[in-house]
């Protein structure tokens, strides 16, 4: 499997944010031309972490939160473990409210910007 292209994934996530949409892990992998497997999902998560680090450095909201599990539409454990601003349960009403706020920041930021050509 060729490595994932972070720029391509970032552009997909920016476009999704501009349209107030999310991806499931399997849906994003399928869009990238690969079937869902746990190793591929983990490789994707490494890229998502790098995209969020780059976004933070540019003063942009995170995008990895837009990739969620199909089963409950929440990010996976790895996303929650890295949180410094959230210490509650990773499932349930508090998690959903927190994620909605994270999504709202990304949706609002990208709503009036052309993905791939944004100004911070």
C-alpha cells in the first residue's frame, strides 16, 4: 500500500468542514482507494495527527475530529487520549457535546474559505 498523501487528505477534510460534513474511517479509506483494515486505519490516524499539528501551528482548527466511527459517529480512542482540554468519558452526552463544539469550530472556520487556499 502506498503511503497516504497528507496534503490530499487535508484538502478532503477542509472540503468536508466547509460543507459541515464528516467522514467515517472506512468511508475516508474507501475514498482514498483502500479497504478498511485496522493497520490502514492506524496509518491514517498517524496522518490525521500530523494534519492537526500543522493546523495548530497555522492557527487553524483541528480536522481529525471530522473522522468518526460509523457505529456511533465519535472519533476513536486515539483521538480522545491526546486531548488536553477534555477529561470526561469518550462516549455519551458529554463526549457528543464536546465533539459538536470541535466540529463547529472547523465548520465555521472553513465555511468561508476555499480549502487548499485558505488564509489564517
